[in-house]
């Protein structure tokens, strides 16, 4: 009788045990190369880790953001946000991994490059410092799109001027919600940026 009860308890415990899920490993792209940068193109497959080429999530799958990041305690002069002018995004292909590359970079606002120099050398409140930042597009209204490599977690990012400083507006791996980008004032037609609409369909933003 005791043996039967022991087997029943063992079966019950075994049946309740769950296998923890893990996040797929992130594929790092080579740092220090000024080559064409990865883009989040809408496809029908599941999203892969970044900054390798990101595929869109399947319809009905909630877009996921990268791990939350702490605030970056940078001591930089206040940045004045430009008056909205609209117009297209300027396409870029730049990788910055140190201050020297930031100084030599073109096509990005000077105030943003100062932010990049500081970001590469200062840990945020979560203890993260990126090893390289890749930029694929910039907009005159004060927005930049690209991706970052980090020991904490890689991710695509949209940067913008919030208040009087540059900061991450959104950091993500799977396509973010289109409504979220619109709410933050991100200009449309970002080269390579895909988002998920209200019908859970992935499309170009």
C-alpha cells in the first residue's frame, strides 16, 4: 500500500513540474564595421534576436521589448528640440564603438554624437554599457533609428529628444506597436523599421 501511494505522489509531482523557457541566444553583429546595418523587415516568421536581421513576429503575437534599461546618468548640456519640419528620413550606415569614431561620424546631430560618446563610457542604472551602436536612419525633427550591441542585451532602438536630452524612446527586439511609435511622435517611413498594427499585422512604419 505504501509503495502504491509513493508512486502516486511521485506521478503527481512529476506531472506538475514545468520546464522553464529560455530566451533564444542573441547573435552579435561585428563591432567596428561601417557596413549596411540590420533592419527589422516585416516577414511571416518569428522574430529573431538582434542586431542580426530581425524577422517580424507572427500575427497575434504581442511584440516584446528588450529588457528594461535604467536611466543613463549623463552630465550633458541641455538639448533644444527642433521645431517639427517633417520630410523624409536620411538613410545612414554607421557603426560607432568609441569616441574617435563618434567624432568622425557624419549624418548625425552633433548633440546626439556627444550623447553617444557618453553612452559608450557610462553605465546606466541597470549596469549596462553598449559595446557598439549602429545607426541606419536619422530625421531632422530629432530622431535616430538603429541598434545596439550590449553585454546585457542587444536590441533595435529609436532615440529622440525627450525634455532637454537625448534618450531611448523605445528599445525592442520584436516589432513594436505602430500606435506606440505614433504616440511618441516618431515620423513615419523609417527605413527598415517594421511595427505591429491594431490587427496584429506587421507592416512598414
